[in-house]
């Protein structure tokens, strides 16, 4: 059945003094088919995503240089995990790969080892995410100090998307690649830390049961004592020890320990920090269940008669 709408006419005054007539359909007189389906906010209209495969191929054809496109479908959720490890992004692309199940992705391979991934943008059916990938030939320490070039969101129009990638993504990606490849040339292997040689002298600081931090005076090398004094340790004659006052607080004592350890290290003196063995660990032997026998073989008793 055809829909007949009756228009009402209203007018408004324009700035130039003329009147403009507005024709508005009157819904009260809508004679539409009562069986016609209307879509409301709780029942969204059916929608379909833009095709990722053809979109990626069209974008690759419009990027500067020679680019090719590879389309990959995911048979299972775990198929997207490797891509999440390789994506050089800490924004939208990384979020999408870590928080959503993606059915597929496309890889764009360009000149000089450049690689981009294209994925659907979750919750936006007419948008995609394009993000750079790390160079798989480089090691993790080569990326230290280099910021992520990050990906961008693009519309489903390949022409506009290619222009956005060329202008906003590729320049940052190329600069980041230059930085990490320079790092690889300057430091091919990771800077491993090796164990230092053993110190000839050693100062051991103890945490005692009562919360006191200190060390016996006699165990401190003579040339180290001046540094303990300088960093707040006090000598207590009645305990024959250097003690760090609790009045400094937890943070204050931590800073002084760090400072004195650094100062002593420059003098070739090592510093250890450990808890003192509690005296309560020395458990006295249990009393015998029977009194020890005397020479006559009779048990000794201490009871008075």
C-alpha cells in the first residue's frame, strides 16, 4: 500500500525580512501499511562491514612505492596472537587485537622492509585500523628508547585511507625504523650485565628483631667508619655497634643505606643487607621425662620429705 502524507505549512521570518514556508509531513495522517517494519533504537537496522580484503588491496595500490597485499583469515582466536606481538602500536590497534576477536587481517608489504597491518575497527563498521609492524629481524633491545609510531583509524574509502596513511603514518614509521636499525648497527647484541669481582672488604648491615638496623663496630673496616658516620649512623657503646636511628623513618633510612652503599662501593668495599638470626632459634633442650638415675640405679628426686 502506498504511503500518503499530508504536509502542513508553517512560516518563519528570515534575516532579510522575507518569509520562508516550511512543508512538514504530518505523522498523524500517515496512512502507511500497518504491517511495515519500523526500526527503533532497541532494534538497529541490519548492517554489513566493508570488505577488508578488497579495501587493503586498493589501499596498497595507492601507496607510494611498490606495495602488495596479503589477506589472512583466522580459524581461531589464537591466530591473532602473533599479530598482537608484532604490531608497533600502543593505541587503538593494540587495544583491538588484545580486547576483541578479529576474524581476519591483511598485511601490506612495502619497500625497505616496511609492513603494515589492516584490521577492522571494532564497533565502527565503516572504519579500519592501519598500524605498522616491527622489523622481525631486530632484537628487543634495539627498540629501547624509540617511541611507537602507532597506527591510525581510516575510513572505508580506499582513496582517502591511502592519503591518510601516506601523510600521517608512513613518515613516523620510517623515522622509527631508521632509529631502531641504527641501534642494531651500534649495538648488535644486548648489553648484558656481568657479575662484578668480589670485594676485598665487606660491611654487613643487619636488621635486628627489635627493628634496629646496624652492624657490630668491630666488623666494620676502619676506612669505612667515617662513611657510616657521614650518612647518619651513630655509634652506641653499650651495644658496641653502629646503629641507624629509627627517627629517620623508613624512607629516610632507605636513602641513607643506598647512599652509604654507593659511597663504599667507590672505595672497593662491598655492602650486604640481611636479617640477623633471631636468638629464639636456639631452642633449649627439652627437660627429661624421668629423673636421671643415681649410682644405685634408683631415680633421683628433688622432693623434700
